[in-house]
């Protein structure tokens, strides 16, 4: 390779701008430094995380105005970092909030609801929310190529939404992901790359990829915009409960962003006087084979101790969570808690949710349900509580996890007497 | 020991406009100290006032996170590569 060719390979590549929406400026969460809108997730001054800065005197809508808007995440657009009208992924969000009396009874709480992002449009996980915001940010920044480091759900969401938007996509995943998540990404035609290593290895690589190629890696250099999409789950929960807040909210934790943004979303609704009730107690759930945030909550302190993940809950198997300390702080401040569950318990959680609510969730949802059961047994979820469980992904993506625990269905000849024999045996 | 240290672009401004540097030291901490001598502004971005890494700045020595080893006391083989990466987001 000639020196000039080598220099070209290693130089950051700028992409030609395409008109898109204006974006909020960014501010450093640690040092407060202000930054213009950019594909940048960390502060030049201190390497702290950047997040959008909203105009504190912007006009905010009331309940009726929000209710009259289309049922998508964009009905809450004043709390999202896209200024003006979004142009992509306009129909993501507003998933069902299902009351679950049988689950409430099983948990021993007064009322329970399932926030069912297992049926999110278009890719059946809550990652549709964050990707919808990130792709509008990419368009606003004039980027033509997007990507992600993913444990599966994000890969599905980026591939689907980038295909629809006509954006090129480079998607990096650990080599050993579940087949449903690989197929559910590859079908959209992105550049899908399987990396030998853990998710943490993949994410480190994507930090370097974003630096080198100047692409919009949604959970790396677009992370400040991307993360805000998770707040819409909190907004929807409050609106669907009749503009009030539950006593407790339980969410799975991977990088820690979802729980942190749920907490922020509830706070923003209270600040806007849109909701009644106390701030919910926030509870985080992890698999015991990868529980660095639960460990931090239980041991105290500020710094995450990274772990090497060993769990079938691959979608939340992040041993080195960037927002872990923020999630731990939200849990402590809200008076909530955290719980880790074994792989066996998470499979039982999947089955409990399916039996009691008719919702089939993936492993992360199983962790959430099993953690709720554990917290209830420990008395942390109380008999008088109204509880919302955030179910973030669809069980059809991880059938491998639950299949071994299910009995084989009987095979019969097409004769009525064989059915009758089964009915008799079932009684 | 002579090693290569790769910085994210966001830190290049504090390091003479370069992301790739040669530095010396027996441990990762020594290497960072060597570079901080040349670029004092960079030093304050890579280590706190106690001389320890910030929780949101990760150092990889030949692809291994030094938090799984001895942190800044991790020995550095000659010719090794240290990569500095901001903390990792969810997926």
C-alpha cells in the first residue's frame, strides 16, 4: 500500500450532507460544557457523556394537545432532541400497556401492568424508540451511513429503520448471537459483521469505527440523541395510566441507559405538571451471570466493576455498562432497588409472563419478570403497590432459551378417539 | 518499554493534533505519565487528581481491559498497544 493510500485508510471520512431536521445542542453531563449539535457522544473537555440541552422556556403541550396527536413517540416531541418535524420512523411507539391481574396476584401486589414493547413497530423491541430518534439525528447531521454495536435487538431496529430510510447500515454483533436476531437483521440487507468476542469487544471496536469512518453509530457517537428515545416509554406509561404515576417500575438493565431515561422521563412529566403522584420507585433487573449494576447498587460507591458476561440473556449481557452508575443513582434516589436472577429463574419468568398475560417475551423480559418476583418475595415490592413491568423484547427472537423447558406436544393420528384419550389424560 | 498509544479523535486536540503516539513506561500508568509530561492538558483527561483512571475512560492493553488486570499498575510488554476508549454504551 502506498503512503497516500494508507493515509486515506486511516483518515476520518466526512460524508456529504443531506437536508434534515435541526437538532438540540449538547451539554456535558459531568462538566456542563456546551457543544453544538454533532455526531459526538463524549465531551472534549472531560470525556464525560453528552446529552441534549433543551430550551428551558420552550412551549410545552398540555394533556389534551398530546392526546390529539398521532400515536407515536413523536407526540412527545418537545422532550426529544429533534427540533421541528421529524422526517423518519414516524410511526414507532405507543405500544400497549396491558393490565395484568393474574400476574399481580402471582407477585402479590395490588395491580400490575405490562408495558409491551414486545410488539414495538417495526422490529419488536424497545430499541425501535431510540433508533427512531437516532436516525432523525443522523439525517439532521447529514450522515448517509449509520450503524451500531448490538446484542441483537438494536441490530434488528437499525437494520429495519435504515432500510426504510434508504440509509446504508453497518451493524456489528457478537459472533454467537441467537439465530433469530441474526436473521432478523440480515433480512433487511445491511452490512452485518459478526465479531469474535463479547458485546464489550464489539462496542470497543465500534468506538474506533465511528472515529475512523465518520459514520453515525447510533449507540456510540449518536448516543446523546439516541438515549432520549427511551424516555418515551415513561411518557406512554404515564399517559396510558391516565396521566398518573405507578408506585414502582421494573426494567431490565444492560448499559443502564433505559432505566436512567425512564427515571428522567418521569421527572420531566412531573416538572411539566402533566402527572399526578409521587415519582415511582425504580427497580433494575439483571441476570446474575452479568450483574455489574446490581452489584454497584448493593455494594455502594460510584465506579462499576466490569464483569465477563455468562448468561443466556444475551440482549442485556453488557459487562461494562456506560450508564451503570447513573442507573444505580436513579435507583437509590427513587428509593427503589435491584435484583439479579439466574438463567433458570429467567426462563421461569418468561413462562410466568406468558401464562398470566399472554405475552411472549425474550430473555431480558424473563429477567424482568423473575426479578419482580424476587423483589416481591423480599418485600421490596409491597402488597399495596401498583407496578409496571417494562417488557422490552419479543420471545420469538430467543426461542432457544425457553424451548428446552417446554414439554413436547403429543403427535396423534387424525382420529377423534385419540383426542378423547388426550382429554381424559389431561384431567 | 516503548509502546503505541491510540487516542480517540476527541482527545487529539489535547495531544498535538495526533491520535497515535509512541510513549515509554514499565506500566500503563507510567506510559500515561510519559505522555502527560509531553501534553499536560491530555494528562488531566486521562487520569484524576489521584493519578487513577476515570471510571468513564477505558484503557485496553493489547485488546484486554486493564480493569481486569492491575489497572494502571498493569505491566506493559515492549511493543504493546494501548487503546483509550470512552465508556461503553448499551446494545
